[in-house]
C-alpha cells in the first residue's frame, strides 16, 4: 500500500522570526495536514513550545549557537553528519528538503547522498540580506564568495525551489544548473483577509496609518521609511507610521525617530502575534516595504490579502515590484523623498478603495494551497527520478 512520503526539513531555526522560517513552518504544517510525515532538524529556541504542531510533525534538535547581530532565536546549528544519517535511516526518510544554505544544509546533503535519498532545496537567500551588516570585508568579494557557495550547494541538489521568477533568474545568474521550480511562498487567504477597519489603538484613532511589518534589520531599510515620514507629515499631518517587528536595529531606529523629530508620528509596536496581524494589515491605509532584496515578500502578500494598498522598492535585486497591479506604486530604491511622494500619493488618492480591491484580487493569484500542490508535484518528480516508491 502506497503511503505519503517522509520528508526531512532541514533548517537551523525552525521556530525563528523571519520569512524563511515562517515559510518553512507553513509548508511543513501544510504537508503534515495532507498526511506527510515531517521530520524537522533544527535548533532549540526559546518560546518554541507556544507553537502548535501537527501530530505527524516531529522535531529532532541539534545544538545551535546564536547568529551574530540577530536575536537569540536565530541560531546556526553545529551539525553532526552521523546523527543526521542515522536519523534519515531510523525515520525512513524519502526526501530531504534543505531550507537554508548553511553548514547544516551541507551536512544533510552529504548524509542524503550516503543514504541514497534525493534532495530538494529552497532558496531563501541572497547576499544582499547580509551585505549591509558587513563592515570589515570587501563587499564585492564577499558577494561573489557567497554566490559561489550558494550555487555549489544548490547544484548538489536534485531540485531547487525558487519563490519567484526573480529568484529563479538570480539562481541562474550565479551558475545554478539544477532543475528549478518557481513556487510562491503563498498566502493563506482564509486567514489573511480584509477585516472591518478598526483603529490599532485609541491613540491612533483618526490617523492615516502607514504600516511596516518586518524584522528590524538593516537590509529591511526601516530607516528609509522613518526618514520619509519627515516629508509625509508636511503634506498629510495625521499620517502615522506603525512599525511592527523586532530586531537588533530597534535602538538605532528609535534614535533616528528622535533625531528627525517625528516622535509624534511613529509608533513601534514590537513583535505582534500572527493572530493579530490581519487586524494590523486591515487597519492600514498603505503598506510600505523599503527593502531592496526581497526574493518574494511574504508580508507584502499578507498585506495585499487584507486589502492594503502597497508601496515597494523598484530595486533590481528585489521581486517585490511583481505585486504592483493597480494596487500601489514603486519608488526609486533608496530615495526617501520619492518614497514620501508615493506615500502621499496613496493617502491622497480618491481611488484607494479600488486599490484595496486590486490588492485582494492580486493576492489571490498566490494561493498557499496551490503552492503546496506544486511542492507535492516536485516531490513526486524527484521520487520518480530516484526510482523511489514509498510503501507501508
């Protein structure tokens, strides 16, 4: 009797904050709900016990150390190839799915080759994610090195998942020749949907909400949004930026708010539970992502699904502009005045209802259910090529 495959998900911080970890949790849960047995190899992090997991999703923990310049929930695993291989054999793993190009991912690939298991990898990485934090090394050399490293890992896999056409073109440009499937991270439209608009708090009643939801890391360019508010409030005095998220740059961003004199027009909401995010998205008048390196942009998709108009960077190193379809605007990468002009453009628009509707319609093209369907099809292809046939 045929059974659903056993899939080993390899990721250093399964319970971490950030798009790659959130995406991995969603897909692992989605597959488990379809009857797959999921084995997650990861590090132990504080607060993981709060996350509810399906019964057929098992966690195998490895020792991890905190990643520099992140909160302690982002760790790098110290891998043990023998432990990994023994786990693959014990759990009768059919497919290894590497979710990050880290030493743990490399060891999982090596263990999979030893045990004869096919490997799929997801691309959630590009050098621009970490280049802003590099001070001591030449950035061009670092970028080339990281690209070679990533290409080498992906070329040792049987299939690679790219979350967007931009991600696919990036992978090809750095020399990845393995088969690539474009599968969006997707958005769960039954959860992220427009709600009756309510003020985020009493203090923000009658405010025009400019919303940002992301890690507070340098690559997300929250500083640019803060600087843009200096110009926005001159045109729309009741405009108010709400920053949702946490990260090591929070202190410097709060100082920037004070230094630029927009204390009365910016609120830091900190970490917000997933269950509360639809309320924040639905309360916003415009959602802004100033990041120049989105391989897709999960928070942008979520905001769209909740009916928020969007403004995103036009950077060539970002996929975010793919979402603009009569529902918002792009701004010139790194240009705070152009960002401010477009925020004012949305807040002053008489077509904001049409933009909200356009966002919801565009988000429907990125159904999470369809993404899981496509991932299942990739798994089937890989198993067929490997001559594997999961049986009881």
